[in-house]
C-alpha cells in the first residue's frame, strides 16, 4: 500500500498520543469503531470554561491511515471552539492526508470520533 | 556454429533480451506482496506489460500474460465458448495444433466444429465463412494470422469484417505474425489475439492473450486472481520482464523484413536451381517474409533434416510440435497435397540473426544433401 | 545486513545463485526448442529438460515419466482437480477438500460445483490440522477425489499426508495433494504416502518463477484430462513449448533442495523456535497460529492481540513480511485460513506471517525479533484496546459501535 508522505509522517511521529482523565468533567471521550472491523479510535478533548479545546489526545487501534487520521484530528482540534470543531469534515482529513479511496473510511471514523467526543463532553455538561 | 533456420519453431534470445535477463536475475519478489521486494516486482511487471501493450497498440489492462501461445489459444477458445449458448466454433484445418487439436477435443465434447475449406495455398474461403455464419448461430471464429508451417497469411481483415457483420466473436492466433508485421489490435477487429514471445527473440514459457476491453470470457487457470482475475498463478517474472524487452524490439524487427525477404528470394531461387521440381508452398499467396515451405518430390523430410543437421544447418519439417513423428503434415494435406508430398515438406524460417552467409551455407548443405540422395540431377557432360 | 530483511519465503524465494548459474548457459548460450528432435539444438535442450525431470522425480520418489511440467503450482492444482473431474466425473461427482486450501484449489472446486459436482469442505481443528475421522466420515460411494494440501502457505501446518493417503487408497478414492509449500522441504515419498497426483512449485524452492510440475501416478494409473490441449507435449497431458532455462533451473533447485533438506530443516527449525519463543517470552498476548511443531520449519504466523496487522506491517517496514497470503494481502479482508482456525476477525487482523529460508541469517533473525518487540510495544501504547485490557476491561463485554 502506497501511503502519502503526510500519512507516513503522522504514522511515524504521531501527535498527541495518550489519554486524558475521562472522569474529568472538562474531558469529552469518543470511542468509535470495533476490533472486528480492524479499527478502534479513542479521541479525547479537554475543553476550557470558555468552550475552547485546550488539549486533545488519541489512542487508535487500526491501520496507518487510521492512526494518521486520528493524529491529524487531534492537531486540528486544538485551539478550536466546540462549534468550530463540529465543522471538521472527514473530507478535510482525507484531503490533507491524501488518503487513497480504500482508506477514506479512516477519515470518516476520525470525524465520528470528534463528534462522539464533543457529544460526550456536552452530555457531561448537561447541555 | 550451426546455421539456425528454424525460427518459426523458436528463436534464440535477442542480445538486448539477454542483457535484460542478466540484469534481472535477482528480481524475485512476488508482485502480490505488499512489501518493497513485492512492489519492486510489481513495477517491473507493470513496465513489461506496457512494453507488450505498445507492441500491439493496446492499453496495459488488455494484456493477459500466460505460459505459452498454446495456453493463450486454448484460453480464448474455451473462454469464449463457455460464455456463449450456441456451442459452435468455426476455424480452419491449417490452424496451429493448439487450436486444431483443441477444436477436435471440443468436437468430442459435443461442440459443433466447422473447418472452413482452404485453397491449395491454405487460404480460407471467405464465402464459406460468410455462408456458415449465416446458416447457424455461432459462438466463435478462430483463424490464424499467418501459418507456422508455410508462412501463408489469412485475410484476417476481411474475416473480421464478416464476423462483425454477423456479430460473432473472433479470435486470431497471431503468434507467427508478431514482429513480422505491424499489429494494430484496435483496427484488426478481433476480440482477442494470441501472441508468444519465444518466436520474437524473447523467452519460452511466456506468452499473452490480448483482449478487447471488458470482454466476457471464462478463465482457464483460476485461483489467486492474478492478471485481473483472468489468469491465476504467480507471475513468471523473469520471463515477463524479458518478454517486455523482446516487445520493445518489435519495430526494429519489422524494419528488418525487406532484408530477410531478399535473403529468402535468393534462397528459394537457389533451391529451385538445385532441385527444379521442388514445390514452394504458397509462393504466389500472401506470405510472411521469413518462411519457406518446400516439398521435393521423392524425398523424406526426415532424412533431409538429418543430413542438413549433420552439415550444421537446422531446419524443420512440419511444425516443431509434431516433429519426431513421421506423420505427414496436417497443414499440407489439408491444402490438397498427397501424403507422400506432405512427408517431404521442409520448413526454413529466418529471423533477425540470419545473414547472407547463412543462406550460402544452407544452399551448400542442401546441394550436398540432394546430391547424396541422388535427387539432384547431375549435369551430363 | 541489507534492509528490508526478506521474511516472506512462503510467498516466493530468492533464486539460489547456483540455480542462476545452472540456468545461465540455457539463457545465454544454448537456444533450442526441446520438442524439435530433428536438430542438435533441440537434442541438447531435450536432454537438459529430462535431467531436470529426473531431479524433480527423485525428491518425491517418483519415476521421471510421472512428472508433467506446468507453468506453476496454480496450473498444476487446476489441472489435477479439473482434469481429474473431467476424466472420472461422469459417475463420481463428490470431492472432499479442506477450507484452508490454497485459493486455486478452492476455486477449482467452486468451478466444479457449478458444473454439478458436490464438494465437501472439511473444517480444521484449532491447530490447523485435519481430523482424520472427519475425513473418513465424509467419504461416500461417489467420492471421486480427496484434495488436501501438504503444508499450508499461511500457517505452515503440515497435514498427515501418509495417513490421508492410506485412507483414500483403502476407500478407492483418488488423492491429490498440493505440495507447493512442502516439496523440497519435507521428505516426501509418493509411494509410501499413496499420493495419486501432486502439485509442485519451483519458485518456492529457490528456483525460477513461471514453472512448476504435476506428479501423476502411473501405477495404479491416475488419469487427468489436459486443460491445455494442443501439440501434445508432456505425453499429451500439457501442450505448449517448454521453457528450457526455467526447467533447468527448477531441476537444479530440486537437486539442491534434496541434498540440503535435512540440514536446512534443522537450521530453520531452530531459528523459527527462537523467534516464536523469544517474542512470546518478552511480550504477553502473542499467539502462534497453527500447530507448534507440525509445521514448516520456515513458517511463523503470530497474532499480536490489540495491535492492528496493517499498522504493524507499516511499523516493521524493515522486515518484508506478509499479513494473510500473498495473493490476498492487498485486500482488507482477514485471512480465511486464520478464520478457519476459529480466530475472531480482530485476532485475524493482528496477525503476520514471517517466512524464513535458505538465506536468512542469525543476524537477520535477531533484528527481526528486536524490530517486532519494539514496534508491538509502541503500537500497544497507542492502542485503546490495550489500555482497556490493562484497566481490566473484558473486551468481549464491550458494546462496539460497528461501522
């Protein structure tokens, strides 16, 4: 499988690997995918009181594109407001990483993970 | 060094091809493997496929690599017949054994096989083709572009027009034509053609079937799904790489044809001088520039061959596939020659490596052979 | 040491330099069609081909006349199954095979089932071995053939061919075995094993690609209708001009394989076990797929739980390994062979095959072990599944959002 340089970069030097305290009320956690499908993505955001994403972390079980997609997603999330974060589309990720057609689902998964993390945060806030 | 004049049987490797083989002896990856060694092989495979595609003016995806010209022909016959409800094949009695013997097997299996009549040069009767196609629904027509034993060419352009008129699929065995004339597959009007690389200075064990885009047919060898699912089996990498190079030389070979044609003219004149009652088959028919089929009455081709071989000249009788057995050539008897005459049929076929000196040596050996066999009329002093 | 280190010997093997040397004269000096018996070039080629045939026959205790050259094991398997069905299939329309067979065997069977044959696909045990009782139970009066591979290409498991051969002979059923992976690596005696027809490959034993063979028993006679008809080469069983240099190379490869079989088996078994044991000792949740000892000396197939196979492949790009079989590794489907062992999809996704062989060095083995250990640990650190397992979560109880 020929990967773009950007995928290789994110895969070899993934940004923001790790975990945030999921019990923290400022942290939203999104876990999407299934082991049987070959991809599981856990994406976490830490949101400030003003609604800005201060930190983002991920752990991903999946192919190189899935790891790169989640790594890029955490980079994109940092500094964004929740509303801006909701605007992130899978196509933004796919284009940035030049994903081949068979790997587009990885970017879809990353978008789902972002949405799930935001939803989790919002539900914690009782909004 | 012997003089090699059995190039319709097989050719030696071209020097350019040998060089590519030397450089590629360490290419071993399996092109289906995702790792670097596999991808290196994949690139080499793609490159060779483009070279082959260019030689017949098609796109890469129209090239299916096979293990032999025989396999290509059998694959086309069975592949097209299997997907067509009318179990009917039209071919000719002078086809290469891979088509002819497969047609015979198909007949045993219940297919309706029609052999078109041929004239004394072996050229098929086009009216008969038209009539046969009008009479019953037919699955496939399979005709060779040029005969391996006589070099006589079939009117394939006209055959294609007739097949198109009747909407019937056409396979052309172009094994002998490749590198002797320009093959422009898109304008040929065929659904498939078979080509083989050991006839053009490439290696044995590698050939191809060229297909029209999106054509419907079954596969002969199934499994891992290589060759776009048309022909399974790990690719013959060295053979394919070498074949690509052989195809890159096709234009050069074609440009060499006038030279070989004049050599052949000299040779045939020499044969007729030594044995005036020799019959050169298809002399007045459209013929490839490199092939001579000659019958000398009251001789046995087998004996002539042995004598020539001892003099260091390699020629053949009938087709290489059936030599070693003293059966009269099916091709020659189909053209109306007697069994006795057919048993005398010799084939002399040239290629790029042959020179005027080779022709001289051939004629000297031929002269000696015929004198020894008391065929040559000694001049009365 | 050159990287990437080639560890994919079940996909294909590098051509042995001695094989290259043996082929060279037939590439560069000696032209000739081995079927042209009427001139000297042809004779020389024919003699070389017959020497090769004898060398191949010797490896399996066969008569040279029983060896038919083909373009490779895929063609041989097609010929053995479709060709036998053509011959015997009028009254016997049942074939027994195994779900872990090579794709070309399964595909040939599928082809026959479309033509009215009844195919029994036997499952395998967790270790990849066939339960012989299941084979016996599957035999019927109209069973024409049993086709069971000798050694599996993905998991290296070696089936008890001798026992299967005995069962088939007793039942009067023809026995085909795909020996593409075992020929030249494990001792084979077609008479002792009662094999009727056997598929053989050249490029898996350090010979050239594009050539293979089919062993076809003469006594009691095994009949196979040719799938490539024509000029009648190979005793009428397989038409087409033979590629002399490739056959000479194949013959040389067979000769070398036989001469070096015992020593090579010993060396590779030690290497194999070192790789498996070192990795399993150093990191938990690593599973060997296929029987631990009844397997090819050169085959290692490991599942690394909580690590995804493709990303592992990327991480260990200095090692040329495969996930699944070479034919399918470009696809995203988990290997059907691993699933047949009862592996769940997620475990099947985390497996890689390491194939070692004649040119694998101790240095390469050590490098492979280190590379795998380091990267599995790194990827597990990145894996949410590993994290959950560390936290004591039972993954089987988790409700996954399937996509």
